[in-house]
């Protein structure tokens, strides 16, 4: 696989992780009912995981001679300011399911780049774990 194609796919993965709804909500803090520390911990954990993968993908892109492209947050996210978790968690689940599909596509496209594919597979596993965490959070609300 060409280095340019690998960089393009890795930059798609950077954007998926960096511009996720939990990452957006890290800046536009949702309303969390008092005493719901589990929700905050869950969101913080997802954000930290996404940041780690953004760093890892970015490092790989740099090592391949490329520049990291972070992308933009979807404009629809601007409507999620100051909303409560009862509304936002189902939205996060919906976007997480979409992200899992997008990450899966990227993993398949990285067949010719085994090291990049390994990191992408790790991120896919993490994305699935995040979906499980969000579903557990929804059940607890």
C-alpha cells in the first residue's frame, strides 16, 4: 500500500476519533445531574481514549511523512449545547455505532499496512467498548 493512501486512511481515523460527539461535549459540557459521577467518568474515559488514538495515529502519519488532518466537528453538534444526558447519551450511541462502521471500513482498507492496521484494530476494539459503556450509562439514567 502506498504511503499516501495509508496517510489518508489514518487521517480519516484521526478525524473520526478527534471529532466525535464525546470529544465535542468535552468542550460544550452537557448538563449532568448532581450525583451522577458515573456519567462524567464514562465520558472522560471515552475522551481520554480518543485522544490517545489521535496521538498514535498522528505519530504514525508524521512518521510516514504526512501532516495530520483533524477535520471539523459536524455542524449539528452545535445544537447539543447545555442539553442533558437523557437526550445526549442516545445521540452518542447513534454516532458511536456510525463511527464503528467507519473504523471497520478503515481497518479493511489497511490490509497492506500491517502496523497501521494493528493500531486501527485496537481503536475499533476501544470504540466497541465505548459503545458498551454508553449503553450501560443509558441503562443507569
